[in-house]
C-alpha cells in the first residue's frame, strides 16, 4: 500500500461546502504548530500543504484528494487539515467559532473513516487536550493518536510520554512520527489506508 499523489481541492468552513465530494475522509487535527501540514506533506511526498513556523496559519478546513494504491488498484480519498486549537493570538470569539465549525463538520460528516490526532511528544496533556479527547470519545469517533516531533526527544522521553498516556488516559500504543526524519511514515500510511478501506476500525 502506498500513496501515489495528492491535489489540493478547496478550503471549507462547513459540511455544506464539501457535500459534493462523496469520498472517504481522514481528518488531521491537533494543537496549533503541532505539525499537521508537515505530516501531510511527508505522507504524500509533496509540498502541497502550506507550512509555517507561525501558529494559526490554517483558518479553514483544507481538503486534499489523495490517490493511493491498495486493494484492487488505485483509489481516491480525502485528507482534511483542520485549524489548530489552542492558538493564543486569536480572540476568544474567533476560537469559539473555530470550535463550533470543527465540531459541526465532524459530527455531520458520514464520510470520516479516521481522525488522526497529532500531539507534540514533548508536551503534557492540558485542559484543551482533555476537552478534545473526551469530546471525541463521548461521540464514538474513530481516532488514532500520533506523537509528533519525536526527533526532538530522547527515547526515555518518548517512553515516559507513552506511560503517561496509558496510565492517565488509557491510550495504548500511539504512533510516533517525525516529519524531519521520516520516522513512523510507513506504519502511519498503512494505518490510514487500512482505515479508508476497512471503515471505522
């Protein structure tokens, strides 16, 4: 299984704006500056997603069509790059608007096969992370956790983060990933394609 190509389609602010796209979808969500766009670029072997060292660059949901080789040949699916939560330099009103947009989009979207939740491996859970995790769990969303920026961590730090996730949140075996070194790319691609082909597993 491998990814063959990617094309940017559009930026949307609601499910209504993508209702003509009848493709399975994988969502990339997480805090601002956690590496969502960089991950998309590495996974797809492209530079299609805009990246920046400035948090909060993504203000709408960016949709990409990805072509992959899987069971029975070549197939398309959608990847969606969401605005990062927790960006401090926006007003409370704008942050609340983002939250409502994200929640409404996800809960009304029957095409979602997997939510890829990115978290910086160096950071502890905070109130926003807890809120998102509990919201996703309560709504029964198919979510997988990926610890990013592991190239900036030692093995002991990664192991400590995994233990904390297991003890505090009962999250077992998160993926580890580095957009810089490519660590974790192959298993994550396989997981995404299996989710697209197998449904909400």
